C-alpha cells in the first residue's frame, strides 16, 4: 500500500487513476495543507509538495520536480480588475493586499482565511494561481499576476531509505511514462527483412543467352 499525501492546490487525480489501472499496488491518497510534515512524521511514503520548502533536505530525500506554478491574484467578483486577464504592479495602487506570498513556505491557512474576506468584497490576495483557483468560491475571480512575485514549483519527495517499486511506479506515471514504456528504454533492434515468398509453380526468370558469332 502506497500512502501518498498531496498539497492543497494540486489536482493529481489523473495520476491516481493511471496508477490504479496500471499497477497492482494499493494506493491511499489524501489532501493536506502540509504534506511534508506527514512525510517527516512517517505518516506518508510519498508526498507531492510545493517548493520552496526549507525542510526538503536533498541529502536524505529524493526530489523530482514536475512543474512550475504561475502566480495569481484573487479579486472580488465585481472588481474592476476582473476586466483584464493579467494584473500588474501598477494596478495595485490604492488596493488593499491582504496576503502576498513572497517566497518560502506558502501559508495555506492564511490564504484560505483571507480569501473569505475577498469573497466579502474586501481586498486582494496574491499567491500561486492553482492554489487560488482551488480555494476560491463563486464570489472570487482569479487572474494572472505579472508583477514582482516569487515562483513556486511542484515536486514529488520521498525518503531515500524508503524507496520502493511502488514509489518508482508512481513517479514514472507523474513524469509521463506510458503503459508501453519501461523505466529504462531499451535500444531498438533493427527490423529483420522477411523473406519474399514465391508463388507455387512460378518460374525463375532466365538470364538472356549470348549469341554465338
């Protein structure tokens, strides 16, 4: 049984489905605001985390980076900033920014709490865009943010001493390995030419004879 914890703001459901379809390993997955704490506490075998996180020690942990997250801004549904696709620094003048992630560990509890205020038509929140989209309700619109902002990334992390076939199978699926590919691609062999079958009764072509002079 593979115990996997994934950070709020990620939606790895398609990986879970493929893992169950393609492998014989059991899978117990759960959403968490702090999956790293579960890994370090022995409650999870493999975690999907948001980086940067100073607790991710590459000396003892395997880290496989999967993708980067865009930064977003959450605004009230009727705010004038909903008229644009992306918000810049100049658009923040005169606005109340309730929470702005500037690097390090994202305080998901704080983001969740401040979004409730945004839903009441007060203030803005700047954080990883996928996180805002998952946590925002119908009274909030999320737009891209093009101002100065930290960059976040999503990675799979597990203990080097607890590596297993179940973990490697999930990592392969998350990295895009298909059902027809192996962990290490074998070199392709040159295709052998099939002999051409002769039809029964067919005569061989005779070479032309030279005329005698």
